């Protein structure tokens, strides 16, 4: 198992980005785990421009497989008085695997202050909790999980999750690395495994400085419709205090 911080520490600079290696322990089948690829893209975007405001949004397309040696490059699309738009690409020998557009935006004075976002429906794990982890040769081995299966819909996940090796990573890079760790919600509809692949991921960050206690985040994903090999799911992440920090949507291809 290679911690996320070690992957970032072992990168080498290239023009407008860096070269990195996807360890086998971060793979899911023939491609890298999408949260890791997104985290690498964000890291490149953060290092491209000085003094960026907080990250507020990410639009991610999972275009093709990523494995082994990859190059991660970033391009400034526009930087205005309040917002910066930066595109980041992750490419391997097989070609372009991921393209993301990140929106960084400073706080703007506003007369509007509305917050009706749902708070976390579960309390965080206690000190006596016994989380489980995946095998070391699969990306799930990098996380600790605690599932909550009570009163869930047929295509729904609710899971406390944290990195096994925490620290030394920008909090937003860590959050994106964690944010895609649930299986697609439609996966729960099958009585036997079928190939499923994320196509796109739209992430909105609800707070400029996400933080939690003891590394725990509560992840939720729910799909209300899965038809013709395509599913759209809504996703939420809360911190240990129950505060919502991410709202997201993801498009998923179902090959079976």
C-alpha cells in the first residue's frame, strides 16, 4: 500500500505539471481509482497558479484507463477578480484518461444567507469502532470503512470512510481522493457483480475549508433510475460534526 502523500511526494516536475506513477494498490481493474486520478489533477491545478482562492467546484470526465506512469498537466482557462478556472489532464500510455475543470472562487459579499442543506443522518464512529478495509492489492485497501445499511433504498450507500494513512496532504486533495470511494449506487441492484464505470463527476464544495475529526467523512450515494446501461446518482459528503461539505452528481455506465 502506498499512501497518497507518498505518491505526491514522489512526483517529478514536467512542463505545466508533473509525472507520477499509479501504484498497483490504487488500481480498480484496468484503471486507476477515479478519486486518486481526480486528486492528482487537483494537485496540478493548485500548483499552477499562486494564491488561488478556495476550490468551489470540479467537473470531471473519466475518459479512458489510467495505469502506471502518468503525466498530469494544468492549464489556466481564465482568472478574473473573484474566480479562477483551471483545466487539468491526466494522461498515460493509453492516452487521455481524465480531464477536469476546477473552479476556485473567493467569498463575495452578499445579502443572501440561506442554508437548508440536510445534516448528517448518522453520528460519527466512536473510539471503540472496528472499521474494515479492502485488500492491499486493490484501491479499497487505502481506506477504512464503517457501513450503515439500515433503512436504505435499493440503490443507495451510506458509509463512514477515512484514509488509512492520513496527514501530509492538502485537505481538498484528500477530500476528492475520498469522495469517489463508494461503489456506484446502482451496483446494489445486482445479485452478482457486473462491470460498472463512472463517466462523469460534478462536485460542488459547500465550504471553503472542509475539515473533520479523526479523518472520518460520511459518504452517501443514491440512484433513483438505472435504465439502458446508464445511471445518474446524487452524492453527499458530511464531516464528523454533521455539516455538509460536498454535493455531487455522477453519471455511471452499466455493462450488464
